[in-house]
């Protein structure tokens, strides 16, 4: 019906999971559905067709022609990563609840899902809640006033729908750190004055690529990573960059890294290159529930630490009860990251707790934190979740409680089958993607695990993302479809 690349003007009347607004276009055969990413009911928008099928089209947002009547003004710079910042938080919560429950009913096959829903847990802070932000350099800048692409030295966020153009961030976005974001234009100006170019994505050349900042909210310290290509000798002097940063942010700066990245892909992590500490240290410390965690720039750690405290409180409340078993009962924490949940569980269980994650740097951070927090009954292992479950059969029958917090893509079907073979009495499934969690709910249900209850946690205000904490219990005597002896 519509061609790829065609631009439509539509009014958003509904919402779907993943930040997609829904519009309807009448046809002779009935309403044709338009899905537009990062839109909200009530908005009139220009949308560009990405993919068109017989009954629906997927579109990207080009422009907002008219805001929704529900939108309010904010004092922050609008950025692509916070598409709902102008909507009251109550409306954001309503959208997240409705779309998650719909997924659990439709994909998860949970008939009584609304009776199992125990509510939304708010984020303590609606603004300035993030602990890490990644800014991109580009020689192609999207001009926010004209909407045109111009050749310029840009530093900010990728313009929505592009991988080559950035919008300059000139003031606080409201999501990260006010001081850093109000000063970001000074970083841009200093780098530009070196005479070295920003990265040119289509031409795959240039010098400055990314500026990454991670902060500890509890200690008010920051780690910085400047990512460049190799070269720049004579024009870029590391010591001069260090002095410039220290003049800007002083004692807040715990460490500065310089990463050389000559990969042509659009990613911070360098496959071809190196990363060196050019000032201070490579880790900062964050405190959650009184425990201290050492975090490097590359390790996964909850984006919203204050909300994470509430998330983990929900996890512990579901995982810990009188049926955990004695000291012989093992608690398995899969996709453990820097080991936060494992160490919190250690406060409530005297038996063995095992944390598993494939990211070696995260496991190293976890071991350091566990030693600092005197968590003696926790063992951390760097391994693929699926292979670990296969290589350690001695835990079969000993795991009473299993906690898993997989990445956004969810746990692979093969690994989920291995999890089911462990026959844990209780599973606490934490997910930042209710869509993949709903898919896994169906598999768990087919194999004898009943959804007992779940809560949503608003880890990411002003975005479409939401965390879900769900408790499953094994039905005694249920005959699973999976061969438990494999």
C-alpha cells in the first residue's frame, strides 16, 4: 500500500510495546495500521515508512507536527533518548503497565495475569537518574533549528533514525549529570581547537569518536573515556586533555581513559586498538543497600542505581523465604553482572551462592566487591550460562532458588531448557524486556512453572523501557516436556 521511504502524516491514537505509537488509516478493506517508533497518543507526526506489509506498516518518526494535548514543557534540552520527557509520569506508567500486561496475556499465555500484577514501583528520581552516558562525535551535524544536515564538528546524541548525524548537546538533558552536560559544549570546543576532525561515519575516517562518562551517585565521582582513532600525534596530547578535564571538574574526576579504536563499526569497545588509564584509576565505587561495588567503564551496572535499590529489594523479597533450604541448598544467580544480587542474597542465606556471567571484567569487579563486602559464601564464575549449567551437574537437585537477569535479548531457548532441567523450586526472573520475558513465560508454563506474581519497576523514566520482576514456582509432580537427564 505504501512504498518504503514514503512520508506519511498521521495522528497517533494508541500505543504498543517498545515505544511504538499506533495510527489507523481507513481503506476499503478496513483500517490499515501504522506503527511509529517513539510516539505517544495524541501526537500528529510525520512518519517515514521502513517496512510495509498487507495490513500494517512500520515507520520511523521524522517530525512532530503537533504535540499531544497531554504534553507539558520541561526546562531540559530534548534528546532522542527521552521521547516521553514531556509527558506526565502517571501517563508514562499507564502506558508501560498496559503494554506489559498485554504481552503477558497475548504471548505469555497467562490468562489471569491482571490478578497476578502487584503494581508499579516508582523511580526515586525522575530526573538526573542515569549513571552512565555515551556521547558521539560526528562531522555531520543535525541542525535542531532548521532540521538540515550540515558539515560541522558535532558532539552529542545520534539524531533519531540516523547513525551518521549527531545533535549537539548544549545543555542539561535532565537524564544524566547537570554539570557535565552543561559543560559538554566546552569539550566539543576544546577537541575542535586541536585541529583534528570528528569521526565521519559514512567515510569511516576521522579522529574523535566517543566521549563516555560513568559516575558514582553515592560518591559524586566520575570516570571518563575518550575514544579516538590512532594518529593525532602532535595535535592531541593526552596530558593537555587531562589538565583540561581536571580544570573543568576537579576532584570529581576519579579516572580518565584514552581508548584507541580503529574499528569501522559504530561502537565504543575496540576490537582493534587499546585502552589505557591516563589519569587516576579505572574503577569507581557505587553503594547499594549499604554494600559497595567497584565498577569499571565497560562493566554492566544498573543504569539507575537509586531505582535499582528498589528493584533489588523486590528480588530479595521474592527469592528469600523459609523454604530456601539449609546450608546445603544452592542459590544460583545467572547473568549476575557485577554481583549485586548475589551479595545481597548472601545476607539472607548461609548456604552457597553462585554468580555466573560471561563478561570477565564484570566478574572481576564482582570478586573485588565481594571481598570488600565480606561476602564469603559467594562464588563468581566467568562462563557462558548454557555451558556452565552443562559443566556443573553436581548442583542438580541442590538448587532451591534460581535468580536470572538476562540481557535485553532474553535467555536463549537452549539455555532456558537447561535452566528448567535444574528443577529449582523457585525462579525469580528479572527482565528489562517484557517481550522476551513473555516468550519465556510460555516455555516455563509448558514445563511446570507457574507464574505466582510480578511487579514492574520504572528504571527508565521518560523512555518506553521498564523492568519486570516475576516469581515462578515449580508445580510438584508436573511432567515436563524436557528430558531432565540430558
